[in-house]
C-alpha cells in the first residue's frame, strides 16, 4: 500500500524539479525567486523520501545537498533584500 505512494512521491518530485529547471531555462522564473527555490526544495524533499525508501543513498545524498543549496540561497537572498540600497 505504501509503495505506490512512495513511487508517486518520487515521480512528483522529479516533475517539480524539472518544472523549476525548465522555468528558469526559459526565463519564466528567475533563479533568485522564492518560487524557484521552493520548487527545488520541495522536489528534492519528495525525491529524498523516495530514494531513502528504496535505499538509494547516493541519490538521497544529492537531493539533501540540493535542498541545502535551495535553503541557503533563499536565506542569502532574503538577507540581501534587507540591506539598504547602495550597500
């Protein structure tokens, strides 16, 4: 019963990551946008759950790093937005 849900989560995660990449590649989203970073983190989280379930740890590791990059990029962008203009 859980395996189909995990499979669906994995496919959804892959689709979300590809959507995010496609949107940036075709300039529908900016790489520094909140939407792009959230899509990256969400897609990777879905893939982490899927890959851990199937014991595909190298892929899980890559997606944990991907999530970390998305969170760090968003935090950096948020800090940059708080700085006064001209700094």
